[in-house]
C-alpha cells in the first residue's frame, strides 16, 4: 500500500482504480531522486467518431461527459441538450483511437513540500511532454521532466478522499483528448492548435494575471502564490517577453 495512506482509504483506492482501469499495476517508482509509488495503466480516451462532435461540444462549454473503463470518453446520456443543438466544432476532425501508457506517481510523503499535493501523471507512450510538444499550454515542468496538468491552475483544492484517484485519472483522460485535438489542429505551430474548453493557460503571463498573490499556488503545494511560484513565474514571463522582442 501507499506508505502514507490509511488502510481503509487504500483498500477503496485499489478497488476503485482497478475497476475503472482494469490493467492498472501498483509499482515502486523514483521521482526527483526519491523513492515513491505509482500506478501504471493505459488510458484510451478518444470517443467513437459518431460521438466525437458531441463530446467536443460539451467539453468546450464545460458540460459533463461520460467516462467508461480505460478512460474512454463518450457523450453523456444525462446531457439535457438535444443532439442537433450541439455545436459543430471541427466537423472534419478525425482522431485515431490512441491508447496511452500513463504513470500516476504519488508524492513521497504528505510533508514533502517540493511536490504538488495531487499525483503527477506522466504520459509515457506515446510520449506527451514538453520535449515532444514544446508549445503545450497545459503542462507542469520540473526537474523530473514534465507531466500533465489536467486541472485548471486555479483549482488547487485537491484532497485525498474516496474516489479522488479515479476522478483525477478521468481528468487526465479528458486532458489527453484535448491534447489530441490540439495536436491534430496544429500543436501550437504558427499560432495554430485548438484547445477545447476555457482552461486557463499555464504560461507564466496567464498565471500571473489570473492568480492573486494571496491565493494558493497553482502547483498544489498549499503555500500562497506569493510565497511559492510567483517570483519564478515573473522571471519566466520577463524572459519570454525579451525572447519574443528579439
């Protein structure tokens, strides 16, 4: 079991994760030179071609979608909007039925302030990182590489509770689908690339303008933004602006 999670929560954790992601394997891992634990599993998020337009329309305005085993996304049967009222976003878009190998890595201990509170989702194969997509607008970057940022940078209220891991993996599935759309439409090259939804970008200038200094930092450390990443983001934003002007 995770060496800092209570036994009762852990028992639910295993049951819930394996039910939603049947090939999930619990394993030892190393991150930032520290021993920790991780789930390794596959996520296959892309809807059927028939449902794709409805799913994208719902995600674009923040409506809920259905998520089945292995993170397969579908149009929600509870959607109250008639199908013919869904926006025809990217009507000619076709996405391959990609399956992603994902490592969901836990922080080494609950007191390790160098980590975000939530686990890190590394997209291993096909690799999705700042190395393969240097213009990706929604990725964390650290000394151990880069990992998915499936939550809005203003959503820092992560808590370990029953169902939290599966809910996070479901958000990773949605993030992977949005990434697939963004990559298919240009991946940020020459200003192209459609990101579905209104998620705030993780570029430093956007973070500075959208997070108050007294708010919790976007990294999930629990420390206020001013006492955590604010100065780093300011320096990055200045550097990026200088590079653009040269």
